[in-house]
C-alpha cells in the first residue's frame, strides 16, 4: 500500500507494517533533507514510485544515516551500496555488473537479492535473520553448500534448482521456510531436523514433491501453504499438526478426496473438486 504525505512524498507500507520512504528524483535534495529531519532511515528507489534518474550516487551523501534500502531496477550502478555500512536491511536487483560485498554491512539482518557470482561474502552475515534469494543454484542441488548463517530465522528461495532440502537442518533457528517455483524439488524429508522450530512453511509451484508425510513431524507448525504443487496423496498427516492454524492447498489436488483431517483448523483454503468429501463452504461455515 502507498501512503502519500501532506508534502506529496510516497511511503510504501509493507505487509508487516514497515514504512519505506520512496525517493523522489525531481526533489532529491528536498527528499534528503526530509528524511534527515524526520529521522527516516529506510528508503526505496523505484522508477514507478518517483525515481527517474539513471544513477544513485547521491547515496554517498547519506551513507552515515541510512539503515535500510531497496533498489528496484537493473539500470543502476549499485556498487555505491557498498558504502552504506550502517545497513540493517538491503534489497536490490542484480544489474549483471556491480559486485556487492556483504562484509561491508556488519549489522545486516534482512537481505533480498539475486544469487550470483557478484554477491560476495554471504558467509560474513552473522546477524542475518531474514534471507530471500532468487536463482539460488548449486551443482549438488541441495542446501549443504549454502553458507551457515547462525542467526537465520526466515529463508525464502525463488527459482532454485535444488531437488532435496538436505542441509536445511544446519540452520537451527529457522522458523519460516518458503520455496517458490522450485521445479526440481522432490525430497523434503530433511525438514524433520527443524521439527521444533518451524512455524511456517510454504511450497509454491513445486510440482515434483514425492511425499508430504515429513511435514507431519513439524510439531510447532502454525501455517502450511501448498500452492499449485504436486498432488497430495492424503491429508492424514495433518492430524499430527496439533498447533496448525492456517492451511491452504489452492491449486493442489488431494487424491483420496478426504478433507476431514483438516477440520478444527482455523482457516482452510482450497479449490472445490467433485471428488472432495467437503466443500470450501463447509469449512467457512464452521469457521
């Protein structure tokens, strides 16, 4: 959601309530003065939200101040980001040229970017809690080669080539895992190693998962999303998830058609199918 200030500046409101000041390139000096005067330390650069210049060198002027930044668009020379040593939150689009050395950001807690050879020193991010990577690929097609980030609590991977979750158990503090368009993912057995910590897991367009039974061992799971994934043999494993509050399998078929294991869950979302034992309305009525 976009909020407009009385002065005409745009503030992006995140789903978590975060507020990002969108830099207006037509009023660049005024924008810098505005954020300094109001102690606004998280900014965004996006051509759809008021930034039309082809460069972002002005960031050098506020390197002593900014703690969070999102840069969308591959036309910028993003190497200037390496000067922002106070960053706690960083998101950017890979331009195919600039090298970003994460060791420049000792306080980084949130990172969202593309995984490429130009992303350096991921293993230095000892304070990182939230990581979103697009295009994570590895020769052995699992997570064993991903740097061990001891503070990591949330991991999201987009367009990854992994075929198993081997190695995920090394991230002992993980609470949330999301995999989007992991088209080769087959085995998810290794989630068992996180049965005490995971509270949310989401699979989006993962069409080769062999079995969902390992999910039944995630004893503290609150949220489970299986969107347009490989068919589920049975929801029987759901019965073991005593704390589950949110279940969605929109676009994912339940082969045996028995949805009764999902009764008692606060929210259940799915597409009605003729072979299902219950309709979506049945669950809505109970809610």
